[in-house]
C-alpha cells in the first residue's frame, strides 16, 4: 500500500519512475540509506497516447 498526499495520479505509471510522483518518500528512503537508481531515459513517453 502506498499513501500519498491527496492529488490526481496518472492512469499509468512506470515502475522505474514511480518515486518521481512521491518526492518526500524518495527523500525518506535516501535518509534511511537506500541507494535509488535512476529510471529509464525513455520514461517521458506518454503511454496514454499509445494505441
């Protein structure tokens, strides 16, 4: 389960960039010593536009 501030979320989210939606969670994980890996450079693709 993932809790967030109330806001609209996209219908589809890439698993390798999900932390971009939750910067406070990413900051918390870094503070706990977790090394976060960068997502795919092609992550800016708009999946809503795909057939």
